[in-house]
């Protein structure tokens, strides 16, 4: 089931964020990520996938800058189409907010890198720490 997260989901969302093996949160980013997540919780939507009685994945956009802020699936639930189902909802939030292009960054050589390339995202360059910047038009 896909639904919008409520405040009760916050602990599980944090667990999933910490359970992933790639694109892990660096300690330098913890407080910035917490601030952005809090803003989106209060002003936007965390889209979550619920299965077996718990949230197993989430997708979230930051409508302020046109980015996909997060797309994370619990490692035990990877490879079943959960990210492919959730990501369009976060992209739609960006489109409705007036953006014509969605952007995100991810580490090279990861599952996410391969996933975005197969799903219509274009590699547009690198950030200073080597993360790939992907873009996708929002039609
Ligand atoms: C990258 C990540 C979000 C992908 O999530 P996922 O749910 O495993 O991805 P999906 O299952 O939707 O897609 C992966 C593949 O599974 C396959 N798949 C298996 N069963 C499927 C099903 N029932 N329906 C659809 N696809 C299925 C597809 O081949 C799909 O390939 P595609 O890219 O050609 O669509 C996930 O691996 C993850 O959270 N990684 C760690 C964190 C991370 O890197 N996040 C991104 C940070 S920017």
C-alpha cells in the first residue's frame, strides 16, 4: 500500500534510512538532512510503501529547490518495484509545485545509479565529492 506518512512513521523512516548499505548518511550531513526532513514533514509529503505491517520504503521531494530529497527502500524489500512505484509520486509533487525538471544526486556505481539510468534520468555531471547529478524532465 502507498500512502502519505504520518508523524507515527518517523521512527521507521529513520530506521530505513540507517539500514541502507549505499548512499548512507554521512555524519557531516546529519543536521542539514534533519532540518530538511522536518520541513518536508511539516509542509510536504513523505510517500511511504507499507507491507507486512510496516513501512518498507519512502520517497520524498523538496519542492523548494526541485530535488528528490530521498528515495530509500529497506534492504530486505529491494528489487520488487517499490522504488519504481514511489518515485513518480515525489516527482509529481515537484511538477505540481511548478518545477519542469527534477534533480537528485547519488553515489556512482550504486544500485541507485543503475536504477535512475534505467528509469529515464540523465547524468548531468558531478558534485564536488563525486556524486552524480541526475535530472529528469517533468512533463
Ligand atoms: C536504489 C533503491 C531506492 C532501489 O529500490 P528498489 O525498490 O529495490 O527498486 P525497484 O525494485 O523499484 O527497481 C529495481 C529493479 O527491480 C526489478 N524488479 C523486481 N521485481 C519487480 C517488480 N515486481 N516490479 C517492478 N520491478 C521489479 C526491476 O528490474 C527494477 O529494475 P528497473 O530499474 O529496470 O525498473 C534501493 O536499492 C535503495 O534504497 N538503495 C539504498 C539507498 C539509495 O541508494 N537510495 C537512493 C539515494 S539517491
